[in-house]
């Protein structure tokens, strides 16, 4: 039998919530603190961020994200976005490519706001961002937009993330 403490791995308490409902996140914080008080290892919190197009336009969303990241770091935990994509609901039985193409800049703004919020925490504690899928996909009435289209061509969100990574890498190297 292996012991997690002897392996080079992280134990992440992963939340599958499309939104950051304050009551849900408070329960999550209490659960993690309880586990830690019982000497049960938890290295971080993960969030499956399947967020709606325009999520960042509600300032409360970004505030709650910043607050959760800060709480994790204050408690010696990492914070990871484990599945980032932008969901676009449609009534079609297949991917609505015209809707997808018409919202490319808005997708970049939504993804960019989340990624930048994470990058603003460089030096505060560990943060990570993973995308749910690398290419756009469709499932059960929802289109999931990400960095590349279905043909693996980079989309505006890809260029926005690249721009942010270069910006924060430059800032990070200038602060050394």
C-alpha cells in the first residue's frame, strides 16, 4: 500500500462548480479546514471553471475568485483552475459555429480575465490553470469554447493567454 506523503504528488480538493456560490465555497473552506485539523493532507483547492461567456463582467465573480485564491495562500494551500472553458448555451442539436465565431473576442475576454487574475498572484503562492479541452467541443446543448477551434487553429483566447503569460513573465523577471 502506498502512502501519499511518500509520493511526489498533490492532493487537491476539486470543486465542480460552474459558479463561485459564496455558500458553497464557505462549506468547501470549512471542509478543508476540518480535514487539515484531522491531519488529513490537502495540498490545495481546485475549481472546474466551466464558466458562461461574459462571466467576468460581473465584478463579484472576479472578487470571489481573488478572495478564494488569497484564502488558499493564507492557509498554505495551492489554488488550481482544473478545467477552464467558456460555455455557450445553444438550442441546436449540434455545435453552433456561427455563434461560436461571433463571440471569439468575448471568449478571449472571459478567459483572459480568469487567467490574469491567476497571474496576478505570482509570488503569493502556487496557482495553476488547466483547460478542460484544447479545442472547441459540443455536448448536450452547450458549446465549450477554449483556445483552439475544432481544427486546432489558435483563436483570440489563445493569443490573449499568450500575451498575458509574456506580460507577467516579463514583470516577474524584472522583479528578481
